C-alpha cells in the first residue's frame, strides 16, 4: 500500500491494543481488530496501528502510555473481567501514574445486579483508574470506561460491538472518499505508472491488491483521500496513463 503525508494534522488517528494471552497463543481468534478497523474507517478515523500484547502489567502499561501519546484515540480490548489475568485496568492506571480505585457508580450497580451473590471477584470489575469516566453501562456486565483518550472495551466480540454501537458517533469526523479500479493485469505491469502517480499526488493514498483466481480482473487499485477534488484529479490522471484495454471498471 502506498501511503501519503498530506495534511496529516487534519486526520484523526487511532491505535488499537488487543490484550490477551489467548490471542497470542492461538486459543482464540481475534475478531475485534477487523470490526474496529472497519467501523473507524467508516467514521473517518485512521486506524494507524494495531498491537497484540499479553496479559502482562508492565507491557500493558508501556503500550498504553505510548499509544496515548502517539494517537488521538486509543482503544483497548480484553482483560477487564473478574479473574486473575484481567489486569488491563491496573496496567492503564500504571501507565498514567494514578491509583486503581473502586468507582462508586459501578460498585452500586454491581450490588444491584448481583444482590447477595456479589463478591470480590465481581467487585474487581468496579475498579478503574482514578479519574476515569464511565461512558456506558446499560448493556451486558462490563462497563465501557474511558481514561483520558483511552477507551477500555471488553474483549468478547459481541460485547465490544454492543458497546461500540452506542458510542460510535462521538468518534465521527470528516469522511474518507474512496475509489476502486479493477484491472486485468499483473502488478509489475502497472508499478511504474502507479509509482509516478503516487509521487505527484501526496494528498491521496493508493493501494494495490492482487486478486487470485479471478478471470475478470487480477488487481484492485484503491485511491483514497479526505479531499474529494484531489482524489478525482489523481484518479483521472491514473486512468489516462493506464492502457485502456486493462481497465475493467471503476467503482
């Protein structure tokens, strides 16, 4: 993929931290990164990095601190349950040098939900970094917590998707415009032309993706930008330079 550096200050960036030994060991397949990448792109947010890390306090702390400084938005998934390896909240508290504290709203809610069955394991899920905001706690048994620019989501895909659907509009920014060119060619055949267009159009991001087993086309070239006029100009220039007989369609 060919990326550009045009007016990066106007693009809202995000980093995603997937937390869990079960992901790294292959016991569980990650579904959250694809979901969030798709959702954020549709909201105009550029997901710039995905990191998959273990249930390790120091690593969580270091990664959260780095991502918070690097990106406008940070999303973490996993490690917010009641068991011994659920240490995401502790790691984020450590990242920002604050204490882990039992949030009164969450504590009260868990007492109401569990009644006499409430125990220390349940109340562990009421512990958040001091100063954290409870964004949402109307669905499932996990609160959505935000500390500064870090949004702390549960790792169970259905729960994450429920939470995200309720808050997604707070992340919306100006949209990306996208065009796809379907070509009957090999990447090597168009590389020189595409490279020339990329160099001249630094406000447009281009991608080239080989497609196997398709008799109709063998490459999809994408052109994407926050500025529609720049995108249309670059697209027209590329189409003029490509041999007409290899262009299947533009969508």
